[in-house]
C-alpha cells in the first residue's frame, strides 16, 4: 500500500508544478508567489512525520533548509543578471545552477565547520 502513498506524493508534486506554470501564463508575479512558498519543504516535513521520523529529525531538517536557502538564492540573482546582459535562457540557467551548486558546497563546508549542520 506504500506505493499508493508514493504515487500520491508524485501526483501532488506534479500538480503543484503544473499549477505554477498555468498561473504564470496569467501573472508571473502570482506564479512567483506560489513558487516561493516553501510547499515542497512543508510537504516533505509532513511526509517525514507520516513516515515516523522524530520531531527532532524534522526540526533538524528545517534548520538545515534555513542555511541552504542562502546559496539557493544565487540562482535567482545570477540568472536574471546574465539574461539582462544578453545571455540566452539555458546558458544563463546553467550558470545560475552551477553558481548555486558551488554555493551549496561552500555552505555545507561552513555548516560543518561551525557545527550548524544537523
């Protein structure tokens, strides 16, 4: 029966992405609001709880997300700057993603060094 729950999680995730894309056709600002809501994190924590993980594990997960939000913002800074400078979408997206990956790597190093990781 767990495959039904897993299929439901996949379906809900696909529905959220589909909804954001559909809303973006009418209003990019409203789509950005929907995309910025930490629905994935909230759903993940709900599923973690449903699957029996402790409140402490879920709390640690939430704290780790806070620190990893910082490097994730790099994509949303770098990509628009590159597009405004004439880069095509996919190269700008790739550079934004690579910057974010580098940011994650550096932030994880910082978190481990200073005992911030759960």
